[in-house]
């Protein structure tokens, strides 16, 4: 067995040789001519000249190699009381027909398709069908409000939008079609077709000139074969929150992504073809793209598509039930999901009614795995509990315990070691390397390994300024943390204005733009404050315009409603404090970090650049009055 250190060193010293070998494990139509090069922008690109199709790798390849009868996908939906299994042959056929249906709507190589769907099999089929045609999908999380969907439609300019009549949250039906109609009404770009999966729980109104029923359109379609694409062609665009109101369209290429995912399935998750892998997330997030859809299928595993919650569908034993019933070997979810389980079933009573001997490893990501949740899981499960760290931009883990290479002793609070391919360094704000134990900016030395974003959709300049400009020769992760003396990585949180609410990444800058548009608001700051269940929740600190007459509760209700309506309920802005002034630097920059710190500790260092130190007292007082952060319990 190669040791982790040996493999890691080789990936850094001979990246081209290392990744050439990994790429060779895929079924290319034409192998790549060049392993790594820099494009006209100077951005690194992997596997130029290679031709492949990821739907072929994920489906046809397995059918052609004797896995046709194996289950590819299990749909488990406690919210509808449904379970369905698809063999590789069945899924291949369904995807080929879906691709044919999209082709009939004019979708070809390079066209964009926006997918706004709940966790149903058709969401996975639509993604793979786009890939089959060489079209580019952009999946938008179903919790986003019409405004957010409209912004993405305008940026990606899709010919087709695929949706469903509704999503189901616990026992609540959320009609999706009116949200899509509203988004298209707001968008400048007009998709020519909207394909709607009609679910029995909700009827959708179809517009005769634009909308198609999924089943009807499918029945008229001819199956499509995989279209060979360039390794460097985009597979998808996935929008993620940046520090402003405009989301970043992370571009994912095809060959690098397939190579990296295949490598990760073995090296990190220790999974072999035939194993059952369950990721409880949503196809709207990167975790869903990579580890519900593409990676498990490329590896020939069985993936579980779960339309349910950790709790109340029907109870906090839901995860254990699914693991036991489908003989899941490896389970992956966000820590917040287990915090919800722990809150309802602290002693793990519901665990004991399920036989989960099949479960070998538990992986967590999306936010920091807090030590109490880690200890609780460890004590209950007595198995590896692996915190691993990554971002939408990278598409696969940056740091993890490499179980398939050489498992490392766990350290609670750490995401263990950099994954082969990622050269991590901790830098100070000027870009100087920091010694072990010192906290700073986590940066990745260029080139990034295959699978990571080559650029942002239609915005090379923003790619450069957001990620490459801060530290020359490095990708800036915008996460802070440190390496300990043994080389273990501790990721401590974002150093920018991005927050993480229940594993969902959100921009406080965007919320500030919305709140700032309220007629009574002069200025505001939104910061993420620690929350026992969701990790962080946003809290608004608002200064009223002179003469504005509005009481606190009316303002709070207005702003909460605005954020729900414009971003989505999952943003969870629930509290707003009114303050007389905000702490700012002399040049007028709001000191959000100081506000955040004040929610954690009573005394924070007064920044030397502060304009008016008494503004910190104003914030502290407002927190005390409103019971925010550390003042939560004493009201
Ligand atoms: N479609 C529509 N609405 C959605 C939605 C979706 N896909 N997802 C969330 N929402 C809405 C919810 O209905 C809720 O609305 P409400 O305020 O009107 O009740 C709101 O957004 C907040 O939802 P959520 O953050 O899910 O909180 P919750 O209290 O309903 O549930 C948890 C708490 C912990 C059970 C839930 O957050 C959870 O399952 N988290 C795991 C998330 C995850 O897997 N993240 C992984 C990313 S890698
Ligand atoms: P997203 O792009 O939505 O996957 O969110 C990425 C961000 O989530 C990262 O930049 C981190 O801030 C945070 N994150 C994800 N996984 C972890 C982890 N294991 N530990 C700490 N933070 C994490």
C-alpha cells in the first residue's frame, strides 16, 4: 500500500505524471494529449485534447462492462412514502430518453439548461441528460426565491428550464411552478421551453406556448447517445454566494472533474464498485452534484437520492433507517443535520432499533464539524467520523482523512491532511507563510488539481480578482485556519463576508443590499452569529434614517419578509437590532469582524482604525437588549 505521505509528495512534485495515471483509469473516447497547460488567460487547464462524455462514464460504461443489472440509484422519499430503484441499464435508458427530449427542445452541445427541482429521480436524470448532449446544466437549489432564480437565468441564459410542480418540505407542499413563472417574468432572458415534472401532490398550470409536461415530452422522444466533448468543456455552472449580491458562476470542466471524482471515491471515501454510498444533501449544492450524482455513478456504486430530512420525516431515526434499509457503507452529510438529530434524540435511542452494521464510515462537510457533535457521533457510532473540507469552487475535498490510501488517526476539530493534489499553505495578509500553530489565510499553491474551477462563467476578471489576486501564485480559499505541528489542518471559518447557515453558503453582503433598500434604513451590517443548530445565523444591525418612524417589530418583520421573498426562507434572517451607529473605520468600512466578535465575547480589541470606539458599546448594548449571541440565554 502506498503511504499517504508518499502519494501526497508525488502529487506535488510530479503533478502531471500523477494525474496522467489517474486520468488513464477512465474510459475516454480519446485520451488527453496534454496533461496540464495554461490557457490564453494564464489559467491552468487539465487534459487538453482528451474527449469523453461523463454520462457515458457514469452509465453506459458500466452497462457495457456487466453492471447493467446492478442498482445505480435508490430514490427514498419519506415525504411521499415512495421508494424506487433504478438499475444501471434502467437509468441509462431513462437518461438517454431525457436527453432525446431535451434535444427535441433544441438543446445541443454548449447550450445551457437551468434545473430547479426537488430531490426526485428526474433531477438526476436531467443533469445526466444535459451531460449526455454536451449541454451545460445549472442546477438552482429549490429553496431559492424567484429573484435568485431570475439572476441565475439571466447569467446562464438557458434555452430550457426543467422543474417540477412542487417540492415537499416535511409535510408542506411548496409549489415550484409559480416560482419559476415569477422568475422568468422578472428575468431579462427568456427560455424558450419549461419542462415540468407533474407530481401528484400539486397540479401545475402549463403555458401552452412555452411549457411541456415531462412525461408527455418524454414519450415522444428518441433516446440520444453520448456526445463526445473536450475534457476542458464545461459540464456545469453552479452559482455560489460571493461577497456581493451577484452570485459567482463556478464553472466545472469535464475531464478534470471526472478524474478527480473517480480518484476521490477510492482515495478518500474508500469505496469500490458495487458499494452503497449515501450523501444526504441536495442536488442544488456542490455536495449533491459531486457525491449524489457524478462520483458514485462514475465509480459504479449505488447512490441514494433522499427526499427527506434528518428529523420529523418521520423522526430523528430517519438517517439510521435509510442506512439500515439500503445497506449504506458510507454516509456523508452536514454536521447541522446531526445537530438536529442530537437535539431530538440525544441518547441515540432511535439508533438502536436499526441494524447499521453495514455502515463503515461517516463523512461530514459543508461547515466546521464542531467538537461536541464530533464527540457525540464518535461515542455513539464507534466508527471513523471524518470531517473533510471543501468548497463549491473546488468541487471535491481539499483536506480529508484519506481512508482509501492510508487512514490517519483522527483529531477532533481537524479536517486532517491535504488531499493529494492540493498544496496548502497558511499565509499572513501580506502573503508570507506562517509557521505551524499560527492562524492565517488558507491558500492553495497553483496549479489547483483537476476538478477545481477553471474560471467563473463569463467573468474571467472576477475569477482573477476573487481568487488569484490576493496571493501571487496561490488560490485564496477565503477560509482561515492553521496547521498544527503534526500537519493536521484546522479550518476555523470564512475570513470574508460569506456565512454558513445549516451548511448553506450565503452572502451577508447580499442581505445588506436588500435591507439597505428598505425606505426606513440608512445603513446596516449583517453578520453571522453562532447558532447551536444551524452553526451560524444572520443577524441584521440597522441604523434608521433621520426622522424614520417605524417601530422595531414592524421593521424586523419587514426585513425578515424581504429576505425570505428575495433570497429564500433558508437564509434564516430572523433577528434585526436597531442601533444608533455602526462601528466603522475612519475610511467608512464597517467593522463586521468586531461585531461578530462581540457576539462571542464581552471585550474585543478596539481596532486601531476605528473611527468612534463608543460604537462598539452601542452594538454590545443592542446585543444585550435583544439577547443576541452570548447574551442569548440571559435575554
Ligand atoms: N425548498 C423550499 N424551501 C426550503 C428548502 C427547499 N429545498 N429548503 C429549506 N427550505 C425552507 C424551509 O421550508 C424553511 O422554511 P420556513 O422558515 O418557512 O419553515 C426554511 O427554508 C429553513 O429551512 P432549514 O434551514 O432546512 O431549517 P429547518 O428548521 O426547516 O430544518 C434542519 C433544520 C437542520 C433539519 C435542516 O436545515 C437540514 O436538514 N439541514 C441539513 C442541510 C444540508 O444537508 N446541508 C448540506 C449542504 S452540503
Ligand atoms: P460551499 O461552497 O457551499 O460548499 O461552502 C464552502 C464553505 O463551507 C467553505 O469555504 C468553508 O467555509 C465551509 N466548510 C465546508 N466544509 C467545511 C469543513 N469541513 N470545515 C470547516 N468549514 C467548512
